[in-house]
C-alpha cells in the first residue's frame, strides 16, 4: 500500500491530512511538522527552498511514494526545485484565487495568506492570469500562524489579530475569502464570528487530495485489504504536542489508525 508524506512548517498541513484521511483512509501516512522553524512565511526565499528540499529528500529516503507539500509558502518558493530533485509525485498547495474569482458574485475577493506567499513569483504569476474585472484585496496574516501553532486558534488574542487583518477585506466589500495558508482553515470559527455566514470561504484541501489520489493511483501499488492505514507524526520540536494538536484539530478518528509520534531529530 502506498506511503504518503505530508509536510508543513507546523500544524497547518493537518487540514490537508484531515481531508486525505477522509478520502483515502487506507493509505499509510507520514506527517512531518517542522515546528522548530515555524512560521516559514517570515523567512527568506533561499532558506525556505533549502529547508523544504531537505525535508522532501528525507521523506523520499523514508520510502514515501508521493509527497504533499502542504504549505503554501513552501509550495510557492520551492515546488519546482523539489520536483526537479525527486522522482516521485510531488503535490503542492496554492491559494484558491481562481475558484474564488469564479464563485464571487460581486467580483471582490479577499486573500489572506503569509507575506512570503503573497510576495512569491508563483502567486503573482497566478494572479496575473485571472480576469481584470475581479478585484483582489490582498492581506498578509502576520502573527496568526504562531498563535495557531500554540493551540490558540479560537483564543481572544487570535480573534483580535484576525479582526485587524480582515478589516480591509470586510471594508472592501468582499463576498469571498481565500484561506491562502493551510493553517487558516482552523480559523473558520473565528472568521465566521467576525464576518458572518454569508461570505464564501475557499479552502483547496479537497482539490489537493483529489490530485493526490489521481497521482497515487497511477503508481499501481499493491492493494491492501485494510480499511485504515497507519499515521506517523514527526515533529522537529515536540512530537507529543504535535500528536495532541492532531487529536484536537482533526475531524478524522485517529483511533481507527495505527498512530505513532516521534521526534524528528537530525534528517539522514
């Protein structure tokens, strides 16, 4: 059965893993959180590229048949180099600005993402392909990722900071909001509290996992009779904290899977 690597700077990629466990529970997974270095969005392009490539090479050595780079910042900065370096399918994530433009009724779309994602050539090239009649209100979500990483997604401090970031989007009249970082789906409750139920939230986890499924099916790995695979959580900071966060944030029932948590240590 296929072994899937899912990598993020921290716990944000759990939103992608959650969707993967829903659609493809029979596969085995390694979830790697580089929490000792989170957030990536405030680091240099060179550092992000080198670190992301090193992590994906490590997952390849560990036997992964495909890797999901479940980090918008790492995808924007390093996906091309990773694909050139590794012989296995590499699936990235990117802000869903195209589906947002298609779904918006008033052609005003808010985009909440990390500063590194918004400054990246990949994001701006994507933005330039979209119709000129759609207005995008771009906002960096500085400070949100560390709060989510510390388990404060629903806390008052997070709500106050989120309100500040969403103010220009709300004032601009956006009817659609792109969650341009895999951490941000965990802010849905707070976003709804601030913006109400009428705004459309765009999260691309479902599309990413459908692409993963297409890629893995081409590998023709031996079929297993098991319904639920294993999940190994690796953290560069604190593996027990990562496991606790996964148990709290995932809607998937981890008790159905063989679960283990380990400290990442040196990558060899």
